[in-house]
């Protein structure tokens, strides 16, 4: 068995789009998932990419992916990695690929001087949470994330003089 | 009284660093706040900035700031704004500046086709939460944010083959 963890390259957007949809289905949000291969290609491979990705291949088959972007902390003044999607296809689970992808991103942080690796997990995803606790992840329970989108975003934008 | 909301420009990093520290003190985390003016200058004004900012000036005095960066959603395939810091100096509160900054960022989203404006709030910051509810913000209570940093990040990175 050959196992390869590598950065994404053009063409991978097809398998990544498929995995993003598989993950959205698992997260019971397939109706919110409208992403296209073209959008992913642009995000990942534009001259100024807004997202980055890793792929795991097992014997040439795409088994898992991590899609991430850089954030910035005004507290320590440096960038960090925000892991937007972490997904392992069912046939390739229980062999530690998620942990390996997290370790790969942690190494990316250390090599580049980024101070932290951040992500969000659905509260009912107990298997994922067990892994996240095991790798030293700390739940940021003192903070609540807020989001404005859709008609509320348009209405708020309209308040601008 | 003249009130100006504008994008940051080189030199603003001095007032922004001061306001970031004022906010960290309010958030009872001044010890975690080590950011320097040089770091902020690099983040905001490099050829490829990792952060962006707005300033509010009242009669030429710096009254408030918003520091933000772009994120990416694999669900809808487009960028969004993550508001890292929103701060209004005490002497300039209760005149709607925080709401105006939120509206400015919402307009930035709409103009650029970004689908959402996201941020995090400390659970005890009830005044801020009242505003966030009032502008149509939705608390993402079904998700928990996780973070790995410090020695745990180094240890995780060390697992990489």
C-alpha cells in the first residue's frame, strides 16, 4: 500500500468538490452546499489563492482531503491556519488519516511561524471531537461565533451612508 | 463634528496596535496580546496583505477600528469577511460607531460578492451581543471552535512522518 499526502494541484478540484459534498451530506447540510468545481479551482489556484488544500492518496485513489485558509490574530500578530474542511472517505477510515492531515497542517504552521491551527466541529460529531481532544485541541467555549448572511447581510449593508 | 470611516493606511498601525491592546485589556487577555506595530504594518500593508482594516475618525481623532481578513467557505465556494477585532474607544461609545463599522463591512461583502460576515464574541460581553443580535447576526451554537497552539501544536507537528 502506498500512502501519499500532498498539496493539491489543478485537476484535484473535481475530487475535492465531490468530497466537500460528501462531507456536507454527513453534516446534514447538503442543501447548503452549492460549491462548484470552477469555484474551487479559482479559490485554490488563482494567482492570489484564497484557499489551500491537501490530498491523501492511497494506492492512487483519493482518500481524504483538508481544505484550509490563512487567518490572522491581532493578539499575537501572526497568521494561522483555519481548517475549513477535513474529510476522510468511509472506505479509508480508522487508519489515522485525519490525524495525519492535522499533523501535516500543524507542521505547516511550525515551518511558517504560524501560531495556531483552528477549526470548527459540529457538537454532535463525537468521533471527530474525540480525535480533536486527543491531538491537544482546546474547545474555545468562552467564545460564540456569530454570522450575518443572506437578507440580513444585504439589509445591514444598506445601512451604510 | 466630522465623522470619517475609511480604510487603513500606512501609519495607522500605531493607533491600531494601541486599540488592539485596549480591546485585549477589556477582554481580560492583555497578557496574551503581544502584537507589535511592525507586525500590524506587515499584515496590513504587505504586497499580499493577510489582514485589512477600517478606521473611524471623529474630528480627526481615531475613535474606532475594525481589523478583518478574508475566509473561504467550501459550502458556497466564495470568500467572506472574518472580523477579527471590532473596537470603539470609550469616549466615542453610544453613538452607533460599532454598528456603522459592521454595516461598512457588510457593504464590502455585498460589493465583492462575499456571502457572509463572521466574528466571535466573548459570552459575557452582553452589550456587544445585543448589537450583534440587532443587526441580524446568528450565533453558530451548533458548532464548537477548536484550536491547537503552543506545545500541543509543536507536538502534533512532530507526528508528521
